C-alpha cells in the first residue's frame, strides 16, 4: 500500500525532549500520525519508543518547548485523562483488565458506569460489548471470565474497551511480544479492521516483517533521535535494520566450539510445577549459553531456581560436579553464582546510593575487616578495579548511580556481581532498556568474561541477541527445553521462526 497523504493529522508532536537523570531519552523528536493510519514506531531497545508513547498519552511530561497538537487542537500540557477524552487509548502490555470480571464487563463497565453512576444492567453491558467486538470482526465468549482467556484474546478485549470509549487513535506498545504467529496474524487483522473504520493505530514492534506488513509509514528512532519517517512501500527489512542501528548489519556470529571444556554448572531433570519441567542443561567453562523463548516460557523462573531464590521439586543442580543444595540466594552467591536480573532499575541497584556503594554491595562481607569495620582501602580498590575493567563512564565514584545512563548502570550491576568472583554468571535480559551503543559494549564485556573462563547463561527474548553472542542457544517453550542450536549451523530466520511459531 502506498503511503497516503495525511492531510488530517490525528496528532502532530514536535520538539519533544525527555531527560531522565543523566539520560537523554528523547532529543528533539517529531511524530505525526494521520487519521485512520496504521503507523509503526520502530527502533532498537532503548531508542525511546515507550517514552514517546508515554509523553503523547500524558503519562510523562516532556521538557519545556514541546509543541503538541491532537486532532487539530494544540495543547501545552496533556494529562492521561485529557488524552483519553481526546480519543487516545493505549493498550499497555499489562492490559489493565480485571481478571475476575467477564469479557462483557471488562469491555463496557467503565464507560457505562461513567455515564450512569447508579449502575447498569448486565444485558446492557453485554449488548455494548457485543457491538464493540463486532466492529473488530472477532468473536469472544462475552460471559467468559477474563482470567481464563489466553493473552491474545485479552488484548482484543482491551482494544474493544478502547472502542467503547470512542478511541480514534490507539497505541499498542509491543503487542506481539508474547504472541504466537497465528495470534499475531489475528491481531494484525484486527488492526487492519480498525484502520478501515477510521481508527488510527500506532504499533510498536521490533519485528520488521510485521512492521512492513501492517503499516503505511514507519517512524524510526535511534538512540532517542528521529532518524526519519518512511513509507513502507519499497522498504526492505535490511534497509530498516540499517536505519534502526545506524550500521549495515555485518556483526559476525560469535559462537565457538566449547564442547571439550569442563562443565561448570550442570542441571539435570529440574522441575517445578507450573513453572518449568524436566530441564537439563550444562554450561561449560568459558562458554556463553544462550536461552531464548517467548515471555512466559519459564526462563526467569528457571533463573530464580538456579540462583537459589526458589526450589525445584525434582532434579539436581551441580557446580563443578558437586550437588548444590541452596536454601536462598545467599547460598548461591557463596557457591559462586551471580545473577543480573531483568529488572535492573528495581532489583539490581539502589538508585540514590553512590556508584561505589552499589559496586561493593554484594561483597560487603569480604571487605569488612575484624570487628565489622568496612575497610575503605579495600572498598576503594574494589570499586576502582571494576570501574576500569568494565570501562564504566562515571563522574566520580561518589556520584549517585541514578545519574548514569542505562548502559552504564548495567555495567555497575555487572561490577557488583563480578566483585564476588563468581564461577557462573546468569544474565537475564541484560539489555532491556539499554541504548543501542551501550548494548554492543555489554556484549563485548560478556565475551571477555567468558574468555577468562566464566560460565555464562545469557537469557534473552530477542533471538538475534543470543544468535550473535552465544556459543549455543537453547529454546525454552512452555517450561521445557525444546531445542539446542549451534548458531554456526542454524540460520537466524529459522531460529526466529521456531521461537515465534
Ligand atoms: P524503548 O521503548 O525504545 O525500548 P524506552 O523509551 O523504554 O526505549 O527507553 C529510552 C531510554 O530512556 C533508555 O535509555 C532508558 O534506559 C531510559 N529510560 C526510560 N524510562 C526511564 C525511567 N523511568 N527512568 C530512567 N530512565 C529511563
Ligand atoms: Mg519499550
């Protein structure tokens, strides 16, 4: 489909800047969507997509100087309520629905209740919900309890709810991240239906095939800046990748043969009901083992057990051949296992505290002398060593960690764990929220650590990330390991097809 002229803009934003602490998340970004258009917002992790959506929907305020126009009305300040009233809806990843209520109630309750504070009949709710689903050309049991539906259907319910409240512009932030291919197809068809009925959709995704299939135009962000707005007509995936990364993509597969090395962490038949079952794997000295799969496949749950935070019902974990019995993550740290979690900002660091204090957090006991006094000499030496080793860009060690960029914060988390001198390092989605440039830096560090003999488990839902950076890649689905790939002998698109199938 050719890019249509967009005379009637649903919204037009310009000079959007946003600063978080020391991080410039958006730099003079412009964004416009035509009425009824399907518009994609593309960019690598950390390029600023979610931040832009939060500004447009009033969740965050931009820095002064922004110009904002919604359906022809210019405004100086937007709150979430104003955005909703203007006809803008967002389908957040958590969907903000009520699991205990029925489909009909979820779709129609809020809107109808707003009009009639004294309550509405269930029959009326049902009728309104039915009409909304009909507009989307989908059928879902109106009386089903929402919590019993798969995530894909819940998304449709959230979209139907937006229609009931007269949304004319719907934002979807990575809606297909946890969907299978057939669910994704169903969602894309709903998006087409919306557009045909005059509702504009802004669709965030980093799956390029999908972007090119659904949108008429794509806005590309890189590192918080606008790269440009392009018609998808004539655009190729490789050109779009170049626009997103700023480089023609020639990174080599890093995998090497690690088969002959000794196993450091061995997992045998590990099961925990409802989370994962019969998981066996081995990470060898100096090996980067990738673990990928859809969100909800059980990867993080497995990591929690490997780090002593939960216990398996069955199976065994061995470290250098000896069975490990961990009662808590303290036992894991003592045994030589380190874990960099996916929620860096929440769990990994204490934001207001200094870079130095964060770095020594996990080794306080080691650098505490007789009588419980912290040896400041040892502390300074530890901090200095790791800041240099990981090339963390900081002002001074005493600065609050919150002043650092995402990539540098992630390095401080790594430093914190490396100071414990681990044998096994578990990295759970280490690049979430890290900008593009810093990502490559983190993977260089991962490779250098492996070269020093560390056994590394690299977990990621971005298949290219494990494909490029791991020696072997395990695919986890519905709690089980279903494939073991050598990236040198498997094509990226085949891995992606299997993971997103
Ligand atoms: P995307 O959605 O494209 O992955 P984001 O908009 O989430 O990117 O993030 C852009 C940049 O802003 C990243 O460097 C991220 O670390 C930073 N960032 C986003 N939200 C916050 C926040 N609440 N506090 C601090 N930094 C943030
Ligand atoms: Mg995002």
